[in-house]
């Protein structure tokens, strides 16, 4: 059974970013772009999690959160707040938020926080791992990625990666053989309002490629001239 997440966010680009990537993880998503309407949606239906922006038309996120808690709604809430806005974080937590994400953020961080909040707040039987491993794992060829532990195994050997390298690899692994543009990687990993250039992406991919190739050639990152990158395996290339 899929878990339902309500996203209350009025910035279209960010709303699409959240909706798309959460849906890719198997969550059922509903997006509301107005504070008052978001409050009504949260009161009228049961959700497993609410992602709530602070700056909203009609009613700000603090008001929404406060009214939800006053009415006895215990749905876990992650607030979206501006970077370096410590007072927003403190206020949100006082109103009953379960966690916060500062903007701009990378998708891997967002997904990890969502997973962590759901893991803390859902019944143990709902979150039981049927594989028996206890860890979520993504596999492509001989590559194994454990998103919740930021761990990468290739050919049985651990590959130490910096956080952004890991997030780039995770995004590519989720789309094996698919060309991912530099702009996509920039938005997903560094945040949609990151002011750096595409050179940042190239540097991280170059470092990541070298670390993968040091172990073996079964998985590699190919450059698509003028476009971006894609993850390939030997079987894909044949």
C-alpha cells in the first residue's frame, strides 16, 4: 500500500520537483498551492505526511500547522524554510513540525528526510522490510546503493563518495541508460535556485567516474556531448 503525502507549496518549479521525485519513490502525491486550501485538504483526508512551505498565499505555513495541531491532527509535518532562517525552524518546531528542510536542497536529502520521518511515525508492521535485509537497496549491474546509509558497493567493494557525488550517482542509477541533462542534475542535486554553473556538475561527475573506474568497468558514466550524462553497464552497451 502506497503512502500518501500532501505537498503544500505555491512555487511551481519546486512543487513539480517534489511531486515528481516523491512519485518516483512510490508515494501517492497531492499538491496544493494555497495555504487555506491546503489546511482544508489536510483536515478532510488522511495523509501519512505533509510537506509544508512557510510562505504561502492565503494562510502562511505557521498558521496552517498551528490550526492542524489545534484540531488534533497528528500527521507528521516537514516544513520548507529558507536557508539561514533559524527563527523559522525554531518557530515551526514549536508549532509541532516533525522536521525541516532548508531551501535550496538536493533531492537525496529531501527523500532521506521524508523516509526518516515516516520511519519514526508509522507503525512498525507498515514499514516492515519484506526482503529481510532491513535496508533499502538499489541495484544496477554489480552496483549496489543503500540510499538511507549513503553507502555504495561495487563488485563487493565499498566506494567512498562525497555527499554530492553520492546524490549524482543515485539520480543516475535510478535512470540507467537514460540521458540526464546537466540542468537536471543541477536542479536535483544542488537545488533549483543554486547560483553556481554547470562546471560544478562536470567536476563532480569526473571525480565520480574515476572512483567507479578504479574498481572495475562493469558500471560507468558516459558523457553525451552538449547534453549531459548517462549511467551504462556492459550489458547495456552491448
